[in-house]
C-alpha cells in the first residue's frame, strides 16, 4: 500500500464530503451476484428428498450436487482467473452470471442425474471465477478510503442468501417444486446480466500481459497468512454448519434446525453491517473478534451438548452469526491488500482455500460424527479456531497489520 493510502486508512471513516458518492447501483448488482452464487450453491441441501426422488437416486447421491459445485470452484478459481486477467472485467463478470443462468436452467429441466451433476459442476466453474472477480471489482471502482465499505456492500448478498434466501427457497420448493425454484434462480440471473450491463462501470484487465506466477503470489508478505486463517476458520465453521442438524438432535431441537439457521443468518446480517462501517479502519481487531466470537459460540454449543440444554443452542447461534457474518469480507479485504497488483490471483487462492475448507469439513465432520459422536464436533472446531486466532495475532506485520503497520500487508 502506498504512503497516500496509508494516510487515508488512518483517517476517520465518518462520511467525507470530499469523497465521491458510492456507486450504489453497481455495488448492489455485485451483491445480487453474490446472492445468486450462494443460492445456487446451497439450495440443493434444502431440497434433497424431492431432488433425489425426481432423479431416481438416493439422497447421498443427490447430495453430491453440492460437492461437485465445490469441486468446480476449486478447479476453476486459479487457472481461470490467471487466464482471463488481461480481459476487461465487466464483460467477464456478465459472462460468469450468464453461466449461472444456463446452469440453473439445465438443472431445472434435466431429466437425468448425470446431466444434473454436469450442470452443477459447470455452475461451480463460473462461481470460482465470479468470486475472484467481485472483490477486486468492488475495490477498483471506489476511492481508497471506501474500499472496505464497498467490499462489505458487495458481500451482503451472500449473507442475505444464507440467512433468508435458502430458507425461503426451501419453502418455495415445497410449494411449487424444486425445479421451479432453480428455474426462478435462472430468471434472476438473466435479469442480473442486464442490470450489470447497465450499472457496472468499465474496468480494464491487467495492462501488462505478464502473469504473476501463483508461487510468487504465495510468497508475497501476508498472502500465506491470510490463506492460513481462511483454511482453518472455514474448516471450523463448516464442520459445525454442515452437521448442524446432527448437533441439534441430542438437544431435542432436530425439528428446529431451520429456526437455528435463521438465528445464525440474522445475526450474520448484523455482523456484516457493522463490518461495513468499521472495516476501513479496524480490519485487524475485527478479524480477531471474528475468531473469538465463533470460538465462544463453539464453547457454548459444547456446553449445551454436555448438559442437554437446548436453549443454549440459540445463544450459540446468535454469537456464531456475529462472528461469521463479516468473515468473508474481512478475509477478502486482507488478501487484496496483501496481493497488491496481483490481487485477482490472491483472491482466486482465497476462493480455492475457502472451497477446500468446505469440502474437507464434509469429510472430517462425517468421520468425527461416525466415530466420536456430535460432542466431538465443537471441540474439534475450537482447536481449528484457536489456530486461526494464533495466525491472525501473528500477522501483525503482514496479513493483518494494525495501526501504522497497515501498509506492510
């Protein structure tokens, strides 16, 4: 970060009349893109019984639609971002959203399991590219003092999808069928392409065609630190989130999973709103607080399991959401700062780490659940969160710098 940016980051984040107005139509279009992405990723989890029956396969086989989506994102994020770095950003982002429209439309009408899985993999491919594009785009179209706030706005759609979109989509699927819901997501994606064509400012790709090798990006001060926090934090979160129904069953709340998830989601909305206000000045304290809050939530959840106290699960859910809601924005901002001119490659590395965490959590959490029971899940997550916190604290100079060290990230 340059000296001028460092001085800017040390100013109060109160509205400055000298700053340009935030490009709200463009940022809200990006936020809607995040909403479509997360809805496409997670909707199968809420419609598995109907989806599996319609496709003539078991629920475990239908559940691989989520796994294939994650695999597609892992496979695409780094190579697609590197290969398209010189291309103009606007048409590339529009093409990615159009990819969601096509993939969801195929999923809605597919008569066979293999075709549905192919569509899900294709959706994951465009998701890997879209997530790597969104953060850099949002930061590039605002003043340096507004980058964190712009990132938070662009990321709000993903939190809205998790908090209210997925429950609403599951309810809608129960009323009119899962195929109609996927078809509706396709229509939203088509409308979004038009919105983006109208609202997004033009943004060129890299002016130099020389690609920064991934190994060089990994060696940049701070990048590996942020990726380490991402991997441990996301793995911990998803060990709990993926198997939340199994965690709630011993508490007599197996019929209340949707309510607990709603509490997490609404609390996450509060978190990301607060993150948007404070991130430009308090990135490091907010990241530390995020790790601590989710760790506290795991302890409360573990205590609830030991005492079979269902009410504590709601308290854990509220604390959990407060810690998790702003995490994606914090980590993407940190890796963008650390990556500098190679920020798009750094973002693709973060997207890869995030999806690896999701995939690994499904495997690790399943093994823990089968061999040690649900009480092992929060304690295992706590160990990972302690590691994430330790890496964050150790990244004071690079990765998560504080105060005057912000420029070294």
